[in-house]
C-alpha cells in the first residue's frame, strides 16, 4: 500500500451518523485493542493466549475553537450531557473508521506562547466498522 499523507484525514462527529466535520483538527489516533486471556496449562513452560473482547478508544488534538458550533461546541455539549455520538475517522476522502462513542475527557490547554489546544478522549462503544 502506498503511503498516505496525514493532511487528507478528517474527524467527523455527530448525533446523526457523524456528519459534522470537526474544525482545526491537529491529529487523531485510534488504538484498537483485544483482551488476551491466559490459557496456559500446568506442565507447559510457555504461556498461551486466546483473544477475548475487543474495543477501542480514540484521541484527537484540536486547536480549540468555540466558534465551531457543529464540531467542537457540539463535542463539549455531548460531554456535558453524556450524549452518545457517532465518530468517523477519515484517513482520506474514501476510507474511514466509524463507531458510536462517548466523550470521556476534554483537556483544554492555554499557554502564553502557543495556540489554544484541546485534547479529546473518546470511548468507542460497540463494533467498529471500516469503509
């Protein structure tokens, strides 16, 4: 597969299928994980595992923008209300990961010598699809 430039990525969140583009996204990541259950038996020197439950969380860094009413303000409102959203993490104009999520944490950072930023922690819930 050819390398893809990160600037083609997008983050879209919303209650209606993740249709709202979040403004000023600096980066995002989705660590996909599976629990590993230890099935090691007595008499074996090496540990053995089987995969168990899978899940994911996601992180995004944005340049904080409270004029982004359909993106960043909507994220803040969903956090305050405990509302479930749909998140679409676009790799480019064609392919993306999608999942229902809750906003787990918002860390807003203001420094005298930098642009205001926010780190968003999302807890993905249920299955993740790739299109």
